[in-house]
């Protein structure tokens, strides 16, 4: 249990390192929480700093969800413990102690944690996200649907106890999209289109 506590604390601290805020600061750009959608994530950095910086943020956020879960597994921690390590990395991204607890929505970090915890579950989450985005062009809808489906697949693929931290990640991820859900129901949620994406990049 002591090892779980240590790894959970480390996971939370690493999760609290916001890739979007750090990358924007290093690049001399404004805090992404004050720009665009106000979300410190890769999609908002795309608006603020372009594709290159957004790619770095995306990799960083996936990696911080993946790294300690892999490390904990390497030293022989049981699967249940790995689930909680993944959860606390995700929690750190949502509520980062280094940035006044104002974090992002956690999709990339959840993906990294699931890829490390059970790669088929993480891979399904990624594939569903890409499929829903390609069909409907709503990033928020892709995130919500992929979180739901990956959780139900986790119920099938993983022991039930391990699904508890996976459920908490899915529930918090959906909760973070509450404003998007309201806009989706009203039909006012903006779609992602190639034309809009090009205009955003050209206007930066």
C-alpha cells in the first residue's frame, strides 16, 4: 500500500504538469487558459500556436498518463494498483496543483493511462474517438462517446475491481464536457471542418 501511495502521489504531480501551459510559456505565447476555448489542451494550443506546438502538447499529455503506469507495472505492482496510478495522473491533469487547480479535460492523459493499463482498451478508445470525429466532426462528442464505450469494454476485458478507477476517469471526463453536452443538445456546438481548421491556423 505504501508503494501505491508513493506512485499515486507521483502520478498526480506528473499529471499536474500541464503540457499546454508549459509549452505556451516556453514559446512565449499567452496562457492557453486565457485564449480561445480557455482549455489547456492540445486543441486549444492548435488555435494559439499552430500544429507543431499542439503535437508536442498532445504527446506530452499522453506520455504523462502512460509513463508511471508502465513504470509501476515494470516493478511488479498489481493491475488494480496500476488502475489507480492511471487515475491519479488523470486527476492531476484535471486539477493541477501547480496551476491553481485549473486543468484540461483529460482526454489525452486518460488515453495514455489506458494504453499503459490495458492497451486494447486504450486502442479502442482512440479508434472510437477517430471514428466519431470523422463521422460527426464534433471533438467533444468523440471524447464523450469514446470514454463511454472504452469503459464498457474495460468491464469486459478487465477484472471488475480495476474498472472502478476506469469508471471514475470516464465519469470525470464526461463531466468536464458538461458545457459541450448542453451545446450539443441545443445544436450550437461548433463542428471541426478542414476549412475552419485552415482559417484558424492562418489567423494565428
